[in-house]
């Protein structure tokens, strides 16, 4: 039987506010345990929540970024359950009236086509603390620093049909939130976490199969692997005549498998009701319009502009707009050198290669965008040739010069275009290579093209790479042919 | 000094007749002598009190006296007080020393008041008789065989017995007004949102409101002025200026339109209470007010609606008492579930458990619409009843409670206890202000009788008007000046 | 709506309240009478009436995103039943 995979994602994004969603405690990562848990975060008797305006603004910005409806009124509810990392015994969330209504996110499939994934809604809620399972005499330690950090939970429709689409969607969300600057998107630190709903159904069937929810899949790679495993598990189960159970599963990256979480011995009953300590949040149109007017250009718009205005391929435009930092760097290079295609080639080629080799982020590149632009300009105006350019880049990367021109000067890489000088070097090479000249002369004319490479190499070597290769080629051919 | 009003004491301090230290010492001595029997205070803080009194005296000497400089009072043990045990009348918080002050406590300190201690209450403010306290019941100073009312029973009893001239209470369904009525003092529940709830241990968040309890409306006006106002830490507190609540106390009542809700004079109302209230209304007529009957048609739905909404909110508000970060923790928990279940079973008393169970049940899947949503709809109808009535009249009047204080231990059935709050509970659902003033006694001789309270209600933020109406009554009558025998004997 | 003992035990479990069998029976009786009283609400037609969550028709005020709370761990943990290395201790949580 042919199976179709159906995937929906719940993505939790920690918003990059300075203080918590309902208190004035810091949200900074990595502080000493419970040093950033204030009375409100600890759920001390008598304390009350007050909503952070930046968390609201960030949620609305996200909504605008995915072209979602922004309802005028949203309401906070309490989700009641007991857990040591949940100090008040309830999580303040938005069950019935979320701050962001339906919207959509574009993803680019491998064949370059664009698919729209619908977002059901996004709502604000508070993060929980952390349980640390190191052994404290058989006890668990609870750190509530993270409790109360604002989260935006983004709930997709079950619109994804493969692990790759799910990963692309997650990357698209990542790129939107980082473009907007509403989250650092750092998955390793838990700033972005993901629950995956997976089901399979026979191709052509309308109704969805029973789904499993895989909790806390916290990297792009794990999303793909967890889904791949889960899909295979479900298909195998169904083909053996079994049934998929609706349940929560955990992905174990070490074993590359998902496992049932059996700890929930009974169905939860969260007893949602409107939080009486918070009032309805009312957003007037002027406020939403103001945020809309000040929205930065988002990845989808940027990609379209790179294609339309710069004539870049869909692929190049996609890569260069994937992150705000990449796009900004690219545009600065482009402005410095004046040629989008050259800038695109260098950013995706030499620069990305070097960044990948050293595991650096583009914002930490040792070669500034303007410096790279200057280097490209020197290639374009024939000051240096392509080979020398790579040397200059490497030198700049290693911090061996302030500017491209300085490196070119210091290393004497300026391209030799003086015909007299080139002719002299060629004459010398021909004089030093009687055997090769003889071979050249004896060869069939159509084989000579290949043999000229040797002479070009020698001349370039003699010029320490500075001779203009096109010029060398032409003069060499003329001179050698004259000997035949 | 102990039978003076706050206003009279302020004048005495101002005139240098006595110092705050002398006043504080006198009252601390009285507490020592009398409170063993009354049990109105859970914690007495003599050192802190004397230090505050000295600071107040020093400030006055510098010419830097705050608005309530050097005036002693007590605070219901539901308000967090930094460095002082804050128990909520519960075993759960018997070991809880609050690490911060409630906003009301901060404001009272800033106003120069001197706190003598924390008053007894029904556990987590759940009750109408003060019999639900981990620290034992409070006795009514008028008759130690009677309850003082609840949940602010300790505050009411302490004021009535002359242990303090004023105390802070909270009112979720009548918890200031009913004990004020039972103890023959004046108690004001302000409009919801008028006084910050920050640092007040929550019972039912959409109903809780703090207010003053004192001998006179005038004293309440001074206290309300000190504690009211917008608080950035309480989202439900209202950003609205605080008027001088004493400014209109003296305004004549000529032309005042009084409404008597016919539902407040029906079955179950003690005839002596009814006649005292009707006498009081006659006093108002003599002061130039006009009286008409009005109807609050949804009155009888108030108690059912309240016993859905309040326990639901409470069940969630009290989830934080889990034995992890503060409060009672059971010995040697076997596992996490055991920690939760035993700590909470041991920490909470019977009435609290009852309300947690009711609230948990009515919020459960399948019941939410039938109970919680329905109760909220009824809540709107109840509020509308009041808004409609206030289109026709300025204030509503009626009894605070259908009976005077009942005997300790007399009311065993929870439902019949709940029904006692018939005249006070709707006020919290609607969020309007209400005040209870002494209006007579049930019993042959006042000194042996049990006090009766007249309840006066106004529309949202009509506190100035209520205080004016109450004050004028107290200018024309002397019920508020009567003192229980216990207070007289102790002289 | 009547309440049976299973409902009481279910609510007690959700609320993490330990109840003995005897206590559960006692509460079943109380809760049954309270719910019978509450059931008067069902007799009132509330069709089309919007639920009222707060007595005033106010809306949420927003707080500036500023860090205003200092580290007060030491004071806060003074009233904690079990703490080590700044962490609150609970019986082992099994994932």
C-alpha cells in the first residue's frame, strides 16, 4: 500500500524580552539556579501577574509576519496541573482567544516550488522551570529561572507531508522569528522547541490517521529523524494489522527512535478557565497598524526581491535570504561591489566555505562585508585575477591585512597586464622548455590546445600568479604557433 | 484610650495628649489581658509595633507626621507582611514568614500607622463564622458564646473589644461587612479594583477586595484614603484618582433616594433585625431622604453563582501550596504524588478542602459550561440588577445579615452556613461597594444583646457617597458608640 | 447533577488532595448538597447572556519590559522546606 504522511507542528518560541512575561525578573540564560525567579515566578502567596508589553508586541509582529488575523481581544486562561517545574499549579496560557489568529508560512520545496503551510493560531504563554535529575540523595532539583519566560506557541495545521517539509517549515519559522528579532532562535539553549504530530494514511484517504505526538524535538536534524522513524514505525504497525495509539512519545536522538511516555497514568483534565488575575488584552487598530508599518522585510519578501531586482536564481535568493544576518551581509557586499551576482557567488562560495570549515556564524565573519565587496571590485576592475583574489580572501580571513588593497599591495598580487612584461616572461619560459616546445610542435594541431596548459602554468608561476591569465593564453598561443 | 475612634486618637496624638508609644503600649497591654479569651490575633508584634510607634513619634517631633501618623491598627492575617508570619489561618502557612509586604501594608506603613499584629480569620478567608481557623475560633466580644462572623472575624472582634481602633479586612462574599455587623462595628468593602490585591493571599481573585474595619464611617474614610489607589503590580486595580473620602462626610442627605430591595426583606430574615433596619431607614427619612422599594430579581441566584465561581478560582489559586517552595510539607514523602497529596491533605482544613473539591469538580471536563459559564452569565444578570436599581436610587439599604451572630458551633451544615451570606454575596459578584454600620441589637438590653448591621450599597466607585450616608447616620444615632461588656470591664 | 464517589475521588486526585475512603464519603455528601443548591442556576434562562469574568469592564494594562526584580533567592528560600545548591528539592521525578 502507498502511504501518505501527515504532519503538524507546535513550535514554542521563547521571546527575546528582557524581563518575564508577567514579572520584572530577568530572562537571561545561564544564571545561578533560582536567582532569576522572583516572588511572582515562584507563585508566592498573594502575588499577581502583570503583562509585559514587549511580549505582546512581539507576538503581534509574528502574526503580521505570517499575514495572520490579529483579533482585537485576546484572553489568558489557566491550564491547571501539578508539576514541580510549574510553581503556581497552573500555566497561564491562551486557550480560547489567542493573540494571533490563522495565518500562513511559505516554505520552498526541493524542486524550488513554494508551498504554503497554514498556521492555525499562535498564543502567548509562560514557560515552566526545569527539573534537574542529577542525584540529590535520590531527589530532583528544581530551578525556576526559566519559569515565566514568555513563549509564543505556534500551532500549524496538519499541512506537511514529509519530514523534509516539516524541517523546512521549522526553518521558515526560525527565519521569521530571527528576522523579526523576537527570538534568538537558539535551539540548543531551548529558545525554540518543537512538538511534532505525525500520522499516516493510505494515499487517497480523506480522513486523517491516528496521530502520535512527539515531544521536545529540539533540532532541525532531529525533526527529520524523529519523523522518519515515527512514519516507518506507524506504517509497519499498520501493515502488520496493528493500530496506532494516540499518545505522547519522546524522541531519543542517541538511539534514533521514538518511545512512548508511559508516565501519564490518566487522561489529563486541565480545567481551563479565564485567569481572573488578568484582564482581556485589547489591541486597537492603530497599535497593530503601527507595528505593521515598522515590520522589517521578511524572508519571503526578501527572496522575491533578490530574484526580481538582482536577477538571482530562486535557489541563490533562497539561500541568501534564509537568515537576516546572511541577507544583510549579502546586501552590504552587493552595495560595496555593485554586482549582485558576484556578491552572491562570493558569499555562497568562498565565504560560506570558510565559515563552515570553522563553524562560525556569518555575523562573526572576520572579513567584513565591505572588505569582501572591495575585494570583488578589484577582481571586476582587473586589478587582480581570480586566483589571487582567493589568496587575498584567505589573507583577510586570517587577519593579515586591513583591506583588500592593502593585502594586494603587501603581497604584490597586482595583476600584470603590461604586454611587454608578459612577453618577456613567455620568452623566458619558451627558452627554458625546449623539450615541451618540441612536443608541442610535433603534436597534431587539435591536441595543442591541451598542451598549452603547461606553458600557462609556468608563466603564472613565474609571475607569482599576477599575470593576467587571458592575456598569457593569447600571447603564448601566438608565440608557440609561430614556432611551428 | 481604647474606646476612642481613630479620628479622636489622631487628634490626641496631634495635640500631644499622649504619644504613639504610650498608645501602643496601652493597647498591647489590653491585648495581653483580653485576647487570651477572644483569640482575635494570631500574631502580636510588640517589638515592631513599638519601633514603628517611636518612628512615628520622632516623625511628628520633626514636623514630618504622615497622614495616619502613629495610629495603631491590626491586619488580617491574609495580608503578606515582610518578616512576620503570614498564615492565612491555615496550618499550610503556619511556618510562612512572608518575604514581602502587600501593597496595602506598604501604604499603611507609609501613612505612619503602627501594626500591632495579625488578626485571626477563617482559613484562606473561607467562612462566615471564624470557626474554620487552624488557630481556633474567635469569640464575639459581645457574647463569647457567639461567633464574631467571618472571615475577617479576628479584625472585627479586635476592634469591637477595643484592642485596636481599626483593622484591615478582606471581603470576598461579605467577609468585612458580616463580621462588622456581628461585632457592632463599621466595615467597608470598596469597589472591586479600588484597593490593590497585591500581597493579599488570594481566595477568589475576581471577588476579593480589601477594606477598613473601624468604629465609625469617618475612620473608614481616613483609612480608605490611605490604602486605595492604582497599583502597577495588580492588573485588576483601577487607574482612577483617589478622592479625599472625608470631604463629603458632612454633606446633608436631603433628597437622598434610598432603595429597599424587596428581596432583602423576605423569608429567613430575623424579625428583630428587620425592625432595626426599618427603624434605621426611618432615621434617614428624618434626615430628608426618600425611600422606595426596588427589586433585585436575581438575588436568589447569587449564592449558587458564588459557590461555582469562588471555589473554581480558589481551587486554582490554592494549587501553589504544594509543599515545594514554601508552606507545609509532609514528612518522608514516598514520591511526588505522595508529597502533593499528603502535604495538602495535612495542610488544609475541612472547609478549604470542600471548596477545592467543588471548584475542581465544576471546572472538570464536561461540567464547565453547565457550571462555570452558567455562573458567569448569571453574574452578569446580577450586576445588571444593581446597575438598573442605581438608575432609580442613590443607595440601597437592607440588613447585612439575616440574623445576628449565631452561637459557636451552632451551624454545622455547610449549605445553611453559605445561605447566611444572602445579602452580602451579590455585592462581590457585581463588584460594587458596600458598608455595614451598627443599627441596633437583638436582645433585651444592649449590653447583653447581639449587634445588628445595616448594609448600605452604592454603585461602582460611590465610596464617598456611602461614607457620607453612613456618617450622617452615625451623627444621628449612637449604636456605633456602644461597647461590649468585655471592653468596659477591662477598664 | 448528582455526584458519586468516583467524581469526588477524581476531583481529589486532580487537586492532589489525599482523602481516606471515609473522608471521600463525607465529602460526597457535602458536595452533593452544595451542587443541589448550585443547580438552581439551571432554572434560569441565560440564553444570549455574555459571561462576566470581571466585575468591571476593564482591559489589561501592559508593563514596560524592564528588569525590576533583584536576586532575592536567599530570602525566598528561607521558607522553603528542602533546598540544596539553590535548587528546590522534590522526590525523584521520573520522565
